[in-house]
């Protein structure tokens, strides 16, 4: 009887899991199938689930905007910002987790508090700085901004992963005469690799999806995929199918990337969750 | 791990260095960066601009297409902080006088004679001028009008009046309303936003004899005129509107009307061409056109909006930019669109010559109604009461976007029956008063008191 209960519980949890996953995935699925409809079919009521698919939206989207320029900018900017953030965050997290001072905790909290400031509040100052330094509409400019935006989260995550590494291991290699560089590069980083990998993935995803700064600081040369999507949205006229096609093209790379690295991501995020 | 890192670094380094190095100057072309909105007419302009580039080999056009609200924020940030990222801006009748006043736009005083500036329709031209100078050239302009289903009206035995009133409209809505067969008597904008539900509602308030502000910039929302307008709006949509009307904007109503779900719809004249086109509309042969309904005051019942091209002060190539905007708003351009895709698709509302053209009159049965609507739009006198502002469906002050959108949210809540009309109006009045006090249009009571005390 007990095993029966356990089994049916598992079955119920499984069903619940599937249900939640389906609900979460449904908008993406709907966007995907809408991208294969004509504009008239896209707004038809009742919504159509079965229809003759067409590729005309993808052709139209590609004709109107150079997708690959936007996509390439997205790749450069999100990967660039992630590498830069990691380069800054690893030494910071190392110092904070292994050599904490009196103010480490409050510094960490202060860093996080910068995320609470609404971005639009600093738009004009940053825009003027960008103008003065000539970084408006450059990939470097956006990489710097994204690095700074993601830095608090990246430092926090790496800090918590480093905390999981037993101090004794580091002490042992110091006894063996390892320098700080050797200690970090050969002992600490390999141990915290799943955590760092998932931090990097998260940082890439956050940079990829960021829309406020990318829309406001770029015009043409450095515009990433968020600007590409924004160019297909319209309050006058029917553009749903084309917008869906553009969105599908914009999220496809990161979605595929997420699927491939899913295992790594989950492992990293639950790293040290069970002691 | 090391290999992966090295690989990633080397992959990253090349484009990063390229990005640092800046643009290589391969040719001597002048690059014009054009910020524009995404709609049918602008897409056609983008396509045809290849011809402009062919005719002007020294100019290369770079398009930045954005959604209307994002575009507004983006271009405002740029011109206000003199970022100099754009050479041509697509702006509306709302922004043009405000930006011109602040010296953000180049005046367009020396237009070539062949451009025939006098051919531009008067109210449109006036709306884009400041102190006698033109600051933007209209690309297409629109007013608002009433769309109705001729077949349903005939069945119900209704004859459309030459100048319908809102009283008549309500009666007709009750007659053609047939939700069992999927037809709703009246479709109107309900989605909150200063350019969404408030565009329509402001025209309704105007024709009811109301206004946004009195001559001292005191908000006038808690007046009987506003109350009767809002009550009418909420009632007609609740009784004869489609379900979920508070989330319908232009696009949603266009989809509803073109699939035969609306008996009537009052909205932008630009929908006329879309509804008459059998490719996207199932009611192309059944749609009728009439002027926007009126109540006690005929002025201000139909709005005026012109998407226009302007040159910011910070443009690095103003001369080339002017060459482009005169090309895109010229008679020749309209002829070119007609040659390419037929007269029904030409950008409407800007030039008298378009409406005098027999080819256009033939394919556009709505042309006369549209022209009359635009010509009768009175930007200077939107209300029977004096107003300190210009604009029919908007108020030409920078603060209006925020006030209009917040009031729009209250109206959408009243429509969705979350608050009463009285409460929504009361809250709206408070919002408007607070904004006007903060921005210094009206005196703060506390500061006024303090001032009096100092004087004493």
C-alpha cells in the first residue's frame, strides 16, 4: 500500500512538472507556430492550430533587416561582457571568500543594491558619457555597460561557489608552496568550474536578452538582436506573424545554447545545495 | 579548460579589436542614419529608397526602425543630450512644435521651388510649424473617422447621416449589436496610453465641450463635460462593445473589424485603405465611411496626426538629409508609390494634389471623407472653451505623455469595471494636478502660502 502511495505521488509530481513546463513553454510554442502563418491567419479568431505553413515571414524579415549583423553583434557583446565580468569577478570573489575583512558582507550587499536602481534613472548621464568617449553605438560601449550591469550577480554567484570549496584544500597547496596565481588557476578554478560555467551561462543569457541599454545606446553598427525584434513591432498595421518570425530567429541561438548546456547549468545552480 | 579559454579568447579578440579600431573609411559616401517607425507606409519608403540611393550615389542610407514608443524615447534621449546619432528623425505632430521651440530641429525655410510647399494640406503644415517656420515635412497624415458595415446597416434599415452625432451612433450600435452571431455594435480603443485610448477619448471630450486645461493650466478633468464623455464611452463599450475592450488598441480593432466582428469603429483614417483591401480584409466590399461623430461642439471631434521627417540640429550632414526628406515627401515620391503598388497604397493626407488626382479618387472611395476630416481638424481650437495649448488628441507640452498615459490607465480601469467612472475621474484629476504642480505650471499651495508669508 505504501509503495503504491509513493508511486502515485511520483506520478502526480511528474504530471505537475509536465504541466508547469507546458505552461511555461506555451508562449514560445505559440510564437513559433505563428511565425509560419500569414498575417491574416495570425489574428484569426478562433486561433488556428492547424494550417498550411508558410515561410514568407522569414523571407520578409530577412529582406528587411540583416539578421546576421544583429546576431553577430549579440554574440560578440554577450560573450565579451561575460568574459570581462568573469575576469573582474573571480579575483574579487576570491578575496571576499578567502580573505574576508570587516566590510566584506556590507560591500557585497552594496553591490547588489546597485541592481535596484532603475536603469532609466542613469540613462542621460550614461548617454552623455558615451557621447564624450565616442562609445555610442559601439560594441565596446555595450560590453562595458553589460559587464557593469552583470558584475554584482556574477560576483555573488562566484563568491557563493568559492565558499563551498573547503579552505583546507587551499591551505594544503599553499603549504606545498603554490603561488596565489597557481592556487587560483590550478586548484580553485577547477574545483569551482561547474559554478563558474553556470555563472557564465547566466551572464550570457542576461546580456543576450537585455533590451533597455541595447536599444538606447545603439543605432546601426552595434545594434544587437533586441533592436532587431523592436523593429518589427508596430502599433499600426498587422505585423504579428513577422514579429513572431523575428522573435523566433532572435531567441533560437540562445535557446539552442541553453538546451545544450542545460546539464551544466542545473549542475552549477544546484552545486553545493546538498551537503 | 585551458584550451577552451584560449580558444574563446582568440575568437573574441579579433572582433573586439575590430570594434576598437572603428570604421574603415573605404569610400567617401555620406551616411545618413534615419530613425523611423515600423508601419506599412514606412516599409514602402524603405524599399523605394534604393532608387534614391541610385539617384544620389554620394549618399548611403542606414535605417533604424523601432516601435513607436521606443523610437520616441530613443530619439528624445539623443536630441536632448545632443548625441548626434541621427540625421533624419521620424516624429509626429506632437513632438515637432515642442522640439522646434527648444531649438532641437533645423528649420526648413529654404525648400526648393519644385517641392511646392503650398501643396501641403494647411492644417498638417500648421501642425508642423513653429513661429511661422516649418520644422518637419509630412510623410503621411491622418485624422479620425467612423467606419461602419453597410450590409448590417441596410439590414437594420438605418441610413447613415452626413454628419452623425454620438446620440445616433449609440442608437445604431444597439440595432446592429448581435453578439450571438459574433457582431458587436461598437468597437473603440480601450488600451491605456496617451496615443491609445486617450487619443479617442480626448476627441470625445472636446466635442462634449470639455478641455484638458484652463488658461491657467489648471486641469479640468473633474468637470461635467469629462464626466458625460467618459460615462458615454464606458456605457457604449460595456453594452455594445466586444469582450475585453480595455485591451484593444488600433491593431486589435483593425483585426476585429476586418474579420466582420464590428458594426462600427471610430479610429484613424489610415485604416480606410487597409479595410478596403480584400487581401487583408474580409469586409472590403461592405465597409462604409463617415466623418467622426460629433456632440455639442463639432471642432475637435476628429484628430490630426502627421508622421513627419525632421532634421535634428546635431545632424552631421543636414544638406544631404534635406535632400532625402524632400525626396520622400515629394509629389514625385507619391507618383512613384502609385506606379509601384497602385494609387490605393500612396501615403495619404499630406498633399492636396493627391486628392485632386482622378486616379486616386477612383480607387479610394474614402478619399473625400479623409480630406474633409483632415481639413476640418482645428489644432488651434480643439474645444469651445479657450485652451492654452495646441493639439486635438494631445496637449503640446512634454508632460502630456506621462499625464495622458496615467489618465488612460484610470479610464481602462473604469472600462473594465474595476473602479467607477466618478472615482476614475477623481483620480485622474489628482494625477494631472500633481504633475502640473511638480512641473511648475500651477503654484503649489504650500509654496504659495510660504510666499505669502514672506511677503507679509
